[in-house]
C-alpha cells in the first residue's frame, strides 16, 4: 500500500486535513485506532470559532451545523456575587461563537470523507512509524488482525496527545514546554435546560462552568482535585457544587436533570516544538494541549491543518518545500498566543489548592478590574471569538 499523505488519527485534525487534501486532489489514507462508533460518541469540545465554521462551509460540510448549532453572543463570569457580562458582538465588531458538539463535527467530517470515496480505516491502530528522514516514510499498523504497511511521501501525525507519532521523534529533537495545573475538570451532560448565557464562575469553593449542547441539554463542569475519580462524585454532590459555585445557593436558577455522561479530564498546557521532523508533521493535540478554560483545542487543531494543507498542496503541485519548512514556526506563533490566553483564563477562574491569601486578593482584584474596564473585557472577548487567521 502507498499514498501521498498518511494521516494517523481521525479526530478533528486528521479529518479536516483529509478533506482539504482530498479537495486538492492529493491522495491520502486516514488510519484510526478506534471504531467509528467510538470516535463519533466521544464527548469533548463544544465551542467553535468563526474560522472553524467558515472552513466547514468552505468544505460543504456545514448543512447540519447550520440547522442544529446555537449562536452564542455572550460570555458571563460570576464572582463574589457579581457579574461580568461580555457582549461579544459589541466588543468584537459583530463576532460571536457557535456551540456545536465536537462529536457532531466529527460525524459530519467522517460522512463527507466516506461519501467522496476517501480511504478511512477504523480499528486500524498504528504501531510504529519509521524512515522519517528519508523520502518514503512508512506507517506500520494493525487492521482486521493483520499487520499492514503504508508507504507515504509525508506522514501527518494527528493522533492526539497519547498517540505514537510524537514519541517516534528521536530524543533531543523536541523541546517540551509543560505546565500541569493542580486540578482537573469533572464534566457532565444533563437532560436539563442550561443557564441562558455561557457562564463561568470563580467561587471560593472553586471553578464551575455552565455551557450547553441544545436548549434541553446542559454541559456543566466543576473543578475537582486532580486525583479524583467518578466514584467520588455521585450526582447529588455534583449538583450541590454546581448550585453553590454558580451562585444559585437557593437552587432556584439552575435546573437539574438526568446526568447521562460524566468524565474527568486533567487541566494542562503542553507544547512540543518543532512540529516537524523530516517528513513527519504533527498537528493538533499530538503537538500541543491547551487548558479547556479557553475552549480552544479544537480550533487550534483546525488552524494547524489549514497551514499544513496549504504547504502540502504547494509541495505536491510545485515541488516547493519552503512553506512546509515554515509550517512549525507559522503554527507556533498562533499556538503560543492561544496557550497564553487559555492559561490566563485558567489562572483567573480556578482556585488552586495552596492559593495564598495574597494571590486570592489579586485574583478578585483582577475580576473586579475586568468588571469595570472595557479594555479588559475586549481582550477576553477578542481571544474567545478567535484571533484572525494570519497567512504566512
Ligand atoms: P483527538 O481528537 O485526540 O484525535 C486523535 C485521534 O487519533 C487516534 N489515535 C490513533 N489512531 C491510530 N493509531 C494510533 N496509534 C492512534 N493513537 C491515537 C485517536 O483515537 C483519536 O481519534 O486530537 P485532534 O484531532 O488533534 O483534536 C483535538 C481536540 O480533540 C481537542 O483539542 C479538543 O477537544 C479540546 N477541547 C476544546 N476545544 C475547543 O476548541 N473548544 C472547546 O470548547 C473545547 N472543550 C476540550 C474541551 C477538551 C476537553 N477534554 C476532554 C480535554 C473540553 C474538554 C473537557
Ligand atoms: C463546552 O461546551 O464543552 C465548553 C465550553 C467552554 C469551555 C470549555 C468547554 O471553556
């Protein structure tokens, strides 16, 4: 088997890349370790920047999104009984965000890839990659109980944080920048009406967030200690914390409903650089992780593959590799700005376990400053709706 671009992973990064290359007539094969059912039901992100929505429109995969997404024009932050209300269009010349589950994006992209006759193998686990510094890198994978080999011109490592591509780069090549926060996020989906606005809360007991998936399905998160397991969080405890932290101690505002999904995820910032080693290019979570407080991981993965697809098209059409060589630098400029913003929001809104009385006062003063400063509000709003996509 051989192809021009071997794509490891059918998350947002791998799937968007496959559609961009397919449209340009570049042959690619997508290999995904999990089953189709598994990847289509993995609950993660919900906030899409305009750039991601525009790309879906451009690729002709926005039909269901247009019908089912929700437009979000506000971002609220509650703290100490007070409310910061960000009117996104007013602060950003008319911009807003779309709410549409990541697994819905993934379903739409898979359907488009298969409908166009593109190769996408599920339950095809990549075991190793080699020959990265030559001109025919190779992917070794298991599929239908057989060991297979795929010879490529280029490999796109879109296999997420725990994938095999980043670890295939020899030691000493990558510089890793890592910051693990001393807390995790417990997330639930509930059959109940969400609050009217996207609401983040900084409370003495810790962070909470009320987002949504539909007018009848709420997506809610609470900060929890890093070692906690789902058994530590029976439903009643989750609701108790949500009511208190979201500023609803009388339990009159936040509706409760049947909880039908629960997960705990660590909160970390991680960047490995460069994003290229020979003919291997990393994209999305395979190369970087941002704390979810900024709601930016998916859109960052999309930004990477937009840059990568353009560079690959130039490489295969004109034999020019200059853009490919700039790929890592081009992406990292955006990545670090997004890491900065996501780290800022995380530090602003969470209560670390050993927070000093001094640091708590600084945090509350920062929130109070934002409450009364249009400049500070604009800074948050313009990052939340998404920084402009800069062509290299
Ligand atoms: P993914 O989605 O992890 O996909 C990687 C794919 O690679 C497959 N794979 C392999 N396939 C073959 N062989 C192997 N050896 C393989 N190893 C792995 C995996 O099965 C998988 O299918 O990475 P990608 O494509 O880079 O996408 C990144 C996003 O998923 C991620 O950044 C976002 O979910 C982050 N995120 C959010 N991003 C946003 O833009 N907006 C949000 O509102 C938002 N909310 C969130 C989030 C992430 C969260 N968690 C769970 C960390 C909320 C949460 C709670
Ligand atoms: C979500 O809807 O899942 C969501 C919203 C905002 C975030 C993170 C996740 O910051």
